[in-house]
C-alpha cells in the first residue's frame, strides 16, 4: 500500500519526487519546479497562493465593513494590536502621504496595481491625463467601474499581468495613444500579499521596463523585514501585557515564524534596481504619520526613478550637529544636503536627540522628505529625495538581505491537502498515509 501511494504521488504533475520516510511515518514530497515557478507564467501552486489572497479581498470588499463612501472605503483596515479599525483621520493622512509620493513628479499617465476600492484613484486621477487601475477582487473592480471617474479605466487582474494585452488596450483607450507608456506605476500596500521575492522581482522588472524615461515606480506601505522581530514583540506586548519575558520572547518568535505575508528588507529594492538594465535611482521613505501605529513604525515606501543620473554628491550633516529648529534655516538648502543619523523616537525612544517622524516632517523645508537612514528604521534621514543614498546598500553576495518566503509556508500546508484528496480518489478503498512537503534538498 505504501509503495503504491508513493508511486501514485510521484506521478502527480505538481510533484517532482515522492518517497517514504520511516522516521516521520509519512510520504514526503518535493514540489515540481514548474508548480512553484513565477515565469513564464505562475505555476499552479503559486497561482493557488494568489487565489487565496483574491478570495480574502473579495470577502473584505463584499462585506464593506468600514466603508465611509465611494472615495473612502476603509474595509479591512484594522490595527493588529487592538483589532479595531484604524482611526479615520490616521487613514486619511496615510492616503495623503501615498498620493504625495505618486504626484511628486507630476505624472500624466498612471497605472496602479492593486487599486482596491479606489482610495488613491479618487485623488490621483484629478491630476492626471489617464489612470488605469488593476485589482484581483471583483467587488472592488465593479464598484470602482460603476463610479465612472473621468479618464479612469479599471480592470480585473493580478500584478503579474501588468504587460498583458488587456492592460495595453486599456492604456490606449484611456490616453487615445497607441504608443502611450505610463510615467508612474503604483503598487501601494499590495506587496505583503505577494508569494515570494521572485514574484516581487518579476513584477517590479515589468514595471521598470514599462515606465517612461524619467518616470517612477512607487512601491508603498511595505512591511519591513529588518524590524520584523521588533514588530512581533511590540504586538505581543500589546496583546499580552502580563507575559513574562520568556513567554513574550516565545510568542514573538512563533508569530514571526508563522507570518503569512511578505516582509522585505528595504535594501532588497536597491539590489533589484542594480540588477535591472536601466539606470534607476532608489529612494527609501519613512512614514511620517502623526499616529503611533504599525503603519508608522514598521512600514516604509520605495520610489524608483527610471533613466536618471546617479545622485549628485551632497554634504552630509549628522543629526547631533543639527536640531529640528534649525531645519528651516535658509542656508541649509543653498547646497545639496542630507541630514543623517536621526534617532526615530518611535523605535528608539531613549536615544539622545530622538524625534518623532511627524515632528521631523513638520520642520522640513518644502522640497525635503523624511527618509530611512537604516534598514530597520531606527535611524532616519532628511533631505531632497533625489539625493538619497542608502548607507546600508548591499549587493548580490549578501545573503542576509531579502525577504521571508510565505509561498514555502503556503505550499507546506496546501500541497498535502491537494495530494491527500488526489490519493483518496486514486485509492478510494485504502487508508491514506500522512503526506508532508520535504525540507531535505535531495531524496534519500
């Protein structure tokens, strides 16, 4: 029976190999490479992962809990520490911050991947010639289409379909131009639903290939892998304030290991840009929101600018040499300047001269922004975004920088379910053995 089950499972198209493991008393399987591939098209297991998130968001948008109006549907936006909806004013500030990043370079043609209910579309389209929104959730797409915003086209699709004929047609119809290219591609608060780093890289490569010279790719509201341990601890402290130190550490470690969303080290985005064929400037923004929530503490934004010169040399001033009161000094902006090494009061409150990101933003000259000066966000920088230089920049040989791998976790759960059903159909009268996805690199 066991040998027969192994033989049947080994023939499944999503399985590369199957074997019996006596120690685990289970059939171990290794997924076929094509089943988890990103290119040329997503494999079936990767597609299952994407479909999981589509179902999640279709449910969220269909229930519409948190919908304040056509231009302010906050369904699904709840704080992890309290389970309650984020304050309306906080979310409006979050939206305004994202819109400012998108419109900073005055784009005329915008494509947004993961447009949802139109939180950004309602505000961005007023300043553009054309806007094309793409989302996987049918209720969100139908609702946004029905609002018939001027110059807006809305499609149902996934992020990896950015270069599909349907998007090309929508872009042509929106611009009345067969050769139109977007000068801004937006992915705001969607990367956490991506299966893995390979999928993220493929989507960003498409966006960077597609965007017009001088245009931008805005990747917003990214969950930060570099401070994920701090987030897990912060969250468990809020939920279990009476925990002992060992209990807190164990709960935080378990939470981080079980996280089903994609978390990215900010330095990963510079590495993706370095590998690309075009000249790309990568700028990493902090979230200078006034409310102290996970959105402000543990998320960040990336803006790619395509086909532009490398940042010019700027003088660097360390924060202890400069205070918030002096940031508006007219002399400060007379030459290219970055202020670095600024302790983030949200993440390092006991550091000398620590300051809240929102307080820092309020003191800036008009052309400056609050940037990340360390991957974990404990240090901030300020200055013109076009001068940004990542002091923690990495290259391909640094294996410590990257992302977690939600798709592997998903496959470990989902593939045994699929194969158990398959085996029960193939051997309906026999007992089905336990099935697990192997971690070993080779078949024993």
